[in-house]
C-alpha cells in the first residue's frame, strides 16, 4: 500500500514542542508535548470559566453548570493558601524549618525503657510499649476494656420489649 492512498503521512523528523520544553510534540496536540498541551487546555478552561463568571456577575444571571460549581471552590482554596504564604513571607513569620517541638528524644517503652523507635506499640491507655509489653496483661494498663466492651454491646443491642397481649 502506498502512504498517499491511505492519507497517513509520517513526519520526516520528530517535531520539538512549541513551548521549547525539550520534549517532542505531535500534530494531534498542536505540536506540543502532552504536558504542555494539558496545561494549555486547563488554561483555556480557566479563562472560559472566568469570562462566564464575570458575565454572570454583570448580567445577574446564574448558570447551573456543574463544572463551574466544582471548579470555583478549588481555585479559591489555592488562592487562599497562596495569600497566606505571601502574608507570612512579608510579615517575617515565615520559617522554612518546622516547629521546634518536632525534635523529640528516642521513643522508649514505658515499662522497661527499651528504645522502640518505629516498632513501638501504642496502647489505649496512651503509653508506648515494646513487643514484650504491648499486651494489656503484660503492663499495668489503666484502660477499662471491660467497661468499654459492655457499653458497646449495650449500644449495639438495645432492649426490646413487646407490648403485653390481651388474654382471650
């Protein structure tokens, strides 16, 4: 088969992206790479959304388009986060390092003071234990397992009493 008969033509050499990002583009994506094409489509959608929202504000009409309802809160959240970050940088309260309390000593078992690191087990009483003391009977656990179990059973199985029947 001849390429001229089918209408398929292969380019003689690869086409670089129009945005000069270094990747190859294709004619189906307007000679852009997939990433630049996706960004261009998103930019066009934002412009259309902004234009329609301005028209709605000016004309006083409301558009019940689901996409505009979903898209607007996401953009607002992003703008709020960016403005907060900008305000912190301007005020001088911005610290690139996390809070000072993030540096704690090594985690240790409450009973034997053995270093447990990431393998420690947290109990319902709020303490951290090693593998030998993780069970409630191996350490002096102050958590009331029996009371919690009784209350959960009572909530799951309420008492149901039928009305008395009249005797015939």
